[in-house]
């Protein structure tokens, strides 16, 4: 009897072990490495039966259009999850709620058009790294992402990659709910300006990458925002800087803050042609055409002064003329009445002559009289 019970227990243990170590048919599993790979298998959804020992889960290059709350149930040991290049379009709220140990999430190379408000929520806020490079489908997705970052309780997120997403404008205070953020990668987008409060809340940021965007300069508001991030190392290279007078403030700031700008020596003019590839370091207002020849400036100032003086004189003459008219208003009124009477007499004479000439009865009488 005891032997039979022992066999049953052994059978149950073997079945449990077999279930625990089972591997989906289209995936590769390594229990020793605690890794599962499902790469380019034309999967339409996250496969079932992923072994519970998995800590590293790679599902890459498939055709999974949607991720939902049921996608990763029972995978509490997964710490690294890569879902890149799967053509994912929608991520529902609580899609990763079963991944209690998740520290790194890679969603790069997808086509995210719909990101639900709590799509990035992970129990305990364990997520440390989030890769969304080449992942956002349009501007609407960027707004959805801003909401998801706000509601995701990502209080321990340290690295966020948003590079190559064609971003033109960052939603206000997009990173305000990421207090632990250390590295923010915004390279290869289409950003043209930094505004007040763009990076509000990211006080712990150590590295900010703004390379390969559309910055032509950084104006006063943007410089104030960068200055507020006093301990952050900045990457500002490979932007189409336009070296005209409007760049003067940025050039001065760069010369004073070159220790913070990692690639300061590689920042160069893209326009105009005569200054192309000239380093921004050392550029001053005279190089940018902000300050012309001093003699020319003196002549311009004298000319402006002459115009002002002429305007004052003409204004004074006009005031005197109006004052004279006011003093002689009675004489002017009398003169105008006399002119009116004279004009009326002339018009009445013309009218009388017209009546005589046009009366047919007076014409023949005058003719016979002459005979």
C-alpha cells in the first residue's frame, strides 16, 4: 500500500516538473539560462505554456497586434521582457500586471497607435528600463503615452528611450511623474524647441540626449529649462543650427556651460553656407552679424536722430498752425460766409443767362428788332 502511494506521489511530482519545464512548440527554452525565445515564428498572440522558470522572455519579429491582461499570466519570475518588432498596435491597461518582478521592458520597433492609461502599470513599480524607440505610430500615441506614464506609477523607472519616433512636440510635464528617471533618450526625432516645464519633475536626470533633432537654436525659455537641469549631461549634436543673430544667446550659454554638454566640440553651424561646419564654440555676436561696424552704427544713429528732430519740428509747426486758426476763427468764419455769398451770386447769374438762352419766345423777338 505504501509502495503504491509512493508511486503516486512520484508520478505527481514528475507531472508537475514536466508541466513546469514545458516549452511552447514554436519557442526555444533553456531552463539553465532561465530564458525563453520565440523569434520570427509568425505568432499572432503571446504563446501559452511559457515555463514558470523564465526570467528572460524574448518574443521578437512576430505579428502580435495586441497585448492584454491575459498575455503574461503566471510569469511572476520574468525580469526582462522584449517584445520588439511584433507590429503591436494596442496595449491594454494592466497588460503587465502579472509580471511582478519585471525590471526591463522593450517595446521598440512596433506600431503603437493605442496605449491605454494603465498599460504600463507594473505591481510594486518594479520597472527600471523602458524602451519605446521606433514604437509610436503617430502624435496621438505620444499623447496616450504621456497619460500612461502619469498613471503607470513608474516611480522607480530610471531609463526611458523615446528615440526615432518623429516627435515634434513633447506634451507639457510629460516626465513629471518619473521622479527616479536618470537617462532620457530623445535622439533622432523632429523636436524644434524646449519650453518651460518640458522636463519638470525629472530632477534626478543625469543624461539627456537631444541629438539628431530639428533644433536651429535654443531660445531664452529653452536655455532657462536646460540651466535648471544643473547636473544633467547633455547631448546636443547633429542638429541644423542656424548661425545668425538669433543664435547669440545659445552660443554664449554653450561657451559658459561646455562642461555639461558632452559633445560641445562637435556642435557646428549648418546654415548659412559661409559658416557651415564652423564650431559654435567661440562664436560671438560679431561673427553672427549682430553687431556691425561702429562707424556705420554711428551714422545710423545720427540719421535716426535727424528723423526724430524733423518729426518734432513738424509737430511743433502743426500745433502753431492750429493755434493760429483757433485765434482767428471769427475772421475765418466771416471769410467763408463772404465766399459762400459770392459763389451763390455767380451761380444765380449763370442760372439767369441759361433761362434766357433756353426760352424760345425771346429768340425771334430779338431777331425782328434787329431788322
